[in-house]
C-alpha cells in the first residue's frame, strides 16, 4: 500500500496589543479557537503578551476558520 501525504504550509500570526493611549497590554492571554478545529482540539494555540505587548502564534494549521480571543491579564 502506498500512502501519500500533502503537507500544507502553516501560518504565523504576530502583533502587539496596545490600549487607547498606545501603551502595551502586558500579560494578556490570547487564544485561537473556532467552530471547526482539528480533531481532539479545543484551541488551535494559546499564548500571552510579553512586557512590550507582543505576541506570536507559530505553525497555525491552514484551512480552519478561527477566532482570536483576548483575555485581560490576571491580577496577582
């Protein structure tokens, strides 16, 4: 038997979260989710903003519509 796999390119999403005064939003949680996800997945990926408000999602599978959810940093 022969199995043929087609490797699809993955996407990368990065950006900076800022407030209305253009100050970085530090420690905010971000997740990629949606109605159609790969099997056994509740989110595609999750991350937090760094001290400059930057975030990056790497290796996002293509072909699935997703939503970007943003949650405020938790108070310590």
